[in-house]
């Protein structure tokens, strides 16, 4: 079977590497992963998602320029910039 995604409006904030406080104030469950934990890759964010389960067994990581998306159930997840731009269009009020 094939399925088509229903059109929904989502909220998203692009992580610039400098807007951690903005993401936290928005309600995103994010934690900074220091660059020292990722040699040669730089600082990242760990995003708590629905798939993580109650004990956060999985780890979802966002790099600078990735988008943090708030879904229809107020869940959060990261999305690479190229995939975000291919999938979503801006909504005008």
C-alpha cells in the first residue's frame, strides 16, 4: 500500500547553534551535546521525541541548521535542512 501525508500546518524553529534559549522557551525538550563529545563534528542538540519512550532510550540529534519541528501532538523531532525545505512550504497568515 502507498499513503499520502495529510496536509497539516506545523511549527518549526531552525537551530542556528546560538538559539538554545529560544528553543527551550518554545517548549522543545533539548539538551546541548558538547563538541567535546563529538570530535570533529561540533556541538549538537539532543531532542526528546515520542519514539524515545519514557526513559529516552533512543537519541535524536540535531546539528546546527537542522530544524526542530513541533508536530500535531505537540511532539518534537529534528529534521535536516534539505529535507525540511523539500517537504514544507512557509504558511502566510
